[in-house]
């Protein structure tokens, strides 16, 4: 009985020591990890691309030395596969070269972790990185030219402010829809055209023009062509690259309109609509000027029809 009691005592003491050791390690690790981070963090959405079924977030966390731990967390990846990922220059709408390579996303966990201290071989702090003009791409494991998920980051992230304008059918095209302007943190604008009635495999030129649809006017901002299969067009409007510093706020009061053109004949409009200061004015149809004369609404910078 004494031996049993003594052995039980020894076992209890041993178990207590093991628990103290493991508990102590966990606490020390947590304290050490906690000391590495300042507590500043930003997260950005990664959207599915190309029908991949893969989406999630990328999280930026500031480390005490000023560098950044970047963690990708996505769903829909395949176990056993490795997905290359990078920060690229510019926006998703524009595309751009690789600025920062990440560690591959593990297909089993959907996770990648990379400490970032340089962009384009130049030192960069956390504060600079969350203002960076860039986006994140995740690539197909077997073909890096295929994007499976992407998202704008830094200064290109959206603020949540947006405005939608109607694009009316023109010339009995059967095509109509909307153009949405979304504000970016850096003051630039994501312009998204979404149309119904377009023809598969066609490409429709689109622009912001000066003045209203009734007056017509020259092209002020070229927009990305509308894909006839999807009916979509996405353009990053950079304020610094347009006349008059055309920020998102300036666009809300801009004296202009949007034209979408026939794929085979730019002189024919298929959809149009007033924007900014002109929104709510008579929509027009791109055919008549203020005097009732034929006017296709496609004036060049000299006011001549084209």
C-alpha cells in the first residue's frame, strides 16, 4: 500500500512538471510572438477569378522592425498543389509586373505566409505597403498565366463609396446597363460597365465624353472595351493621368457622359448615359444635337463627329 501511495505521488509530481513545462513554453511563445507585432493590421479581399472557386483574404500585419507579415488565407484550393502568389504593380483592372513574390499557397491549408521588407528591390515599411499601388494575384499551380484569385491592395483598395449611372439603349441596339464608379483610398476610381444584350466574342469601345449626351463632346477618358461575352468592362481612372486631376470626388460633379460604341462602326452608339453633373438630364439617343440636327454623339477633341 505504501509503495502504491509513493508511486502515485511520484506520478502526480511528474505530471505536474510536464504540464508546467508545456504551459511555460506556450506562454513564452505567445509572449514572444506578441512582442513581434505592433498590433497594426489591414486585410483585403481576394476574389475568385476565371471560375476557379478560390477566394479569401490577404492580411498585412506590422512587425516591430517595420516589416510586414503577409498571410494569404483562401478556400477552394486542392490538397497537394502549390499556388504561386505575388504582389503586382498597379490594379487588377490594369495588370502589372511582379513587385513582391510570396511563398506559395499550400493547397491543403489554403495558407501562405511571407515577411515583406522590400518591394521592387527597395526597402518598404508596413505604412508604405498599405498605401502601395498594387494588387495580389494567385496563380494556377500548373499554368502561371491563369489567375485563380486576385484583389486590389494598399492605396487601390476601395473605400466603399460608389455611385451608379444608367446607360440607356441607343439606336435600337437592344443593349443597356450601368456604369459604376467606386472610390479608391488613393482617390482614383474603378469604373465598371455592365451591359446586357451584347454579342459574344465582340468588343465594344467605350469612353467618357465631355458635356451631356444631347450636346455631345470630345473623349476625355478612354475606358476599357466592353467584353461582349460578359458585358463587362473595368477601368482604373487615375486622377493624376487625366486633365484637371479627375479624382473620384471630381467625377461626381463632372460635366460628361459615357458612350459605348458598335464593335464595327465607332460612329454608331449602342448605349450611353449622362454622369456627374449631367445625371438626371434628358438621356438623348446620340442622334440629335441641341438644334435637332443629326449628331452621333461621338465628337472628337475639335467638336467634329467621327
